[in-house]
């Protein structure tokens, strides 16, 4: 049976009554198999054989051949709320996330006003987010030149780590760190066992690159050379080795840095790395001139570079795939690549975009769940998220893997319907999304917000 598939996404009846979710394709840490997932009080109680008898009083939802994945965990989202809510807000971002199979996100500390650089600023953001969050939501802190003294208090207040830039961020209220400031912040964070996550582009390489305005994507690509990433990553690894610090490289674009990262991992340097759907599915060769919906920093690079990123993902050098959803108002996407805001809006589309390319390259849903749920949850220490197994939160994405759809920006839930995926046909339709055993999205219908605010180690 296909129970409940087409029903609206109102709150599920029978709260507290055991629930059984059944599918011929349940994606578990041991592999995909036919199974019945038993849920009670928002927690996975057991993952049992498909034909296990449903206990009396329990409600059965059978998804047939649709795949039951762990809810996605997106650790790289720019919500911009408060202060730039016209770019994106917690209400719209978390609705888009829920529609795309994401059940947990971590919000980046910049583009909101104020930025999350003090405990007081964190409390402002939490207060704004609390009534609007459709999914579970946590927060990164920021490391800027003036707030070294605030890092430990932010850590104790529950942020999941600290983001910094090595080159200008694009907003004046979140300045970059120079090498001395980087070392000081990294040492402070290492001292209390925290995590530093880094936008790694070297400013000297960027300033030396040719800077030409205009609509030509080739000119923009030349302005953000691979050497900027490679040099920054090499320096980060050196600092982390010396300080025994834990670091995470954000949105890796240059595949040339992969050998450096792989060698550091073998050596025992505590470094992890992410890439993003746009780097894995879009190529520089296909970006039309003036199409600044494709602009991001670091940039989308050539197809050969993309192939190497996929190889790094397959061999484990790249740990996870997260969105780097960085939206803006439509007017900021001017046709001039030099002046347009840099950011890809993809929150709702990450799962189908990655699955479309992964299946073409011979990967499985097991791989996608590991890259987009298990590994990001592990990065953030979210021990109750990231897998369909007993003891975890009952967070799920239900996916029709073989079905396709064509991206219509008007149907997206994020605030400004601008996306580099417009008009693309993708595999994988998200049927429904479940948060702690409650269906929060189904067939484009969203429930009232029930997300919780998360803190590190809580």
C-alpha cells in the first residue's frame, strides 16, 4: 500500500503512538535493504525486517519502493536573518530545506545583522529563529579580528564551531583574518577543543589575478584562480599541524588541493573538507555570459576539475557535500560578474542535483546518504542525526529515485526564486520529509514549524 503518500502535510495524528515506516529501500549504515523502521517518541527504536509484524496500536506508513533515507544535514546555510531577511529568512530557508529532504541545518554567522560573533549576537539570532524554524537549526560562530576573547564564551553557549575568511567576505561587518590573526584564533579554539571552519582563498593570489568586470564568465573564473585555494589550504594545514587544531575546509572548488589534504589526513592532521552540489554538477563550460546566478566564490570550475572532485569524494578525501546556500535579492544578481553578489541558491535542490550526477557516475543512495547526512552530522557532533538506526532521531527523507522533474524557480520555497538549476531536469523527487517521527513536508505541502534550536553536545 502507499499509505498517506498524497495526504497534506498537517501534523500527524496519534502523537506518542508507535509508528512503523516501511520501504523496500531503507538506506541504513549497513546498506540499502527492505526494512520496517519502528519509531516511538520521535526516536528510532529499531530497524527490523520488512515483514515484521506491526504491533497493535501502531500506525503503519508504507512507502512501497520509494527510498527512505536519513534526513539530510546541511551544515553550510546562509540564512541572513535578522538584518538581511529580504535575502533569506529562517521561515523561508527552513521551508525550502524541508521540501528538499533536509531535517537539520547549521546557519553561517555572516550576512545577518548582527553577525554571530558574540554571545549577545547569538541570542538575537536564536530569538529570531525559534518561532520560524521548520527543521532543527543550529549555529556557527564567527572568528573575526576583534573577537578572540568572545570565542570561548560562544563555544560554551553552544555554537558548533567558528567560521573565518582568509580573503574579504563581501560584507564589511565580517572582516577576514590575516595569517597572524588566523594563528591566534586557531590556537584559542584549539585550546578548548573547538572546530575552525575556513573559507580558504589566499588574498595575495586573488589580488594578483586579472580583475575584469563585465558579463564574461571566463573573466570571472580567471579572477579566482585555483592557486588561491591551494595556497590557502596548504597554509591552513601547516597551522593545524603545528597547533594540533581541528580544521574544516569549506566549499572546496579546486581539485588541485586534494593531494595536499589527503597527505595531511594520512599524517594525522585533523582536517576535513566539504564540497557543494554546484561544484559537483555544474561546469564552467556551460555558464552563459551574464548568467550571474552561477556566480559563487570560490567559483564553479571546468569539467575536468569536476571529475577530480568526484574522485576525491569517492576515495574519502572529501568528507561531505553541503549546499553553501547563499541567496540574495534578484536585483543583486546583475549581469556583471564583478559586481553581482556571489552565491548559489540550492537549498531545496541539493539532494536531487547530487543524486542525478551520482547515479550517472555509478554511485548509490548509500553514498549520497553518507555524504549529505552521516558525514555532516559527524562533522558537527550531531550524534542523534545522520543515520537510520536505533537511538537516532526519527528524521527521514522519502525519495522517488527514478522519477524526474524540471526545476521551475517559481516552485521553490527559498525567498528569492533565483537558481542556477532553473530549467534543468533532475532525478529524484522528494516525496516527504519527517522530523522526529512527524511528517513536516509532503508533495510540496508544508506543516507548521516544529523545528528545535540545537546546541553543540545537547
